[in-house]
C-alpha cells in the first residue's frame, strides 16, 4: 500500500507550532501515536505502529527527523511489506515515504528480515528485482545453464569464490537481502542488492547490469564492520 501523492500536502499542524510542541525535550514524553497525530495526516497516523527519532541538533531543540513505520503486512503477490514515513523537522515539514519488503511470509519481529528500498526505486520495481534475484539463486542451484554471466570477488575470504560465482550465489537466500536499490523494469536492469551471508560474518553486495546479449551479475563480498 505505497501511497505517496498528496500525503505530503496534508499536515495537521503548522511548522512553527510543531517545532514548539517538540522543543525543550517534550518529544521524549510523547508516545508513537501522539507524535504521529502531530506530524502525519490522520489516515496515515492511524496505520503506524513504531517510531524512530533522530537526536536534536541542540540540547533543548526538537528532533531533526522522525520516522514512523507501519506493522508488516502480507501482500497478495507473495511479499511482506512495511511502509515508512520520514518527517524532517524543518520549516516546511517535508515528508518522504519509503518501504521495506521481503519475499515470503512476514517475520515475527517487525523489522527483522525486511529489505530497505532505495527511495528512488518504486516498490513494484524492487519486488521485480527481488524476484529476479530469487530466480537467479534457483538457477544457480540447478544444473541448467545460467541465463546471465557472473563474476565473484571476495577479498580477504578467497575461499568464498573458490568454486566460482555460481556456487557462491547458490548459497545465498533472497530472504537475507536487507537493501535493494538501482533501477529495474522490463527494459533496463541496473539493480543492486545487499545480503547478509551469516550474522556477523560479512555482506554480499550484488549488482545486476543489462548487457547487449546477457545480463551480468557481479558479486562482491565485504567483511562485516567490527562492533
């Protein structure tokens, strides 16, 4: 239910009034629904269930931005989705909407296992990209020829690519994706994915590019940041 359109035009309070109500630490004592009622249009505020607040620029000022999330919900196309609304506490209270998706059932924990979508990529395109990734992994696990070329790079862990990109790709799961970006439609593919290999071990960054004859997939492994 990705509905942006006129939502940004429907504000429930003027910017000066909002900043005043959130200043002097007042926002710290407000519930998710109080903040939503102040910052979001009513029909959007009713849908949110979680909130993230960015620290204020000054000790007694309002937060710099507030991000609201809906509860994850199942889509009829086999995806789980969660909508997010980010409101910047600026003179005009700009609001942007993004989404997170997961192929398959919704996870038990609200934000666990959901992939963030680049705001420039429409959720429908992101879903198409994830379906392509799922099919690519399934192809890698099969014995049939791959319909795309593949390169694998894993500096620091060369064993991950020792048996080739096909084997490395076959060990991944589309449910482990935590970020989707780029462009993806029926004519152009320049999609990017970030997938967790295993918790704490590393991250696979995948990029699929359209080529004249066949798509090209590049897999690059990077070590997980040290805690």
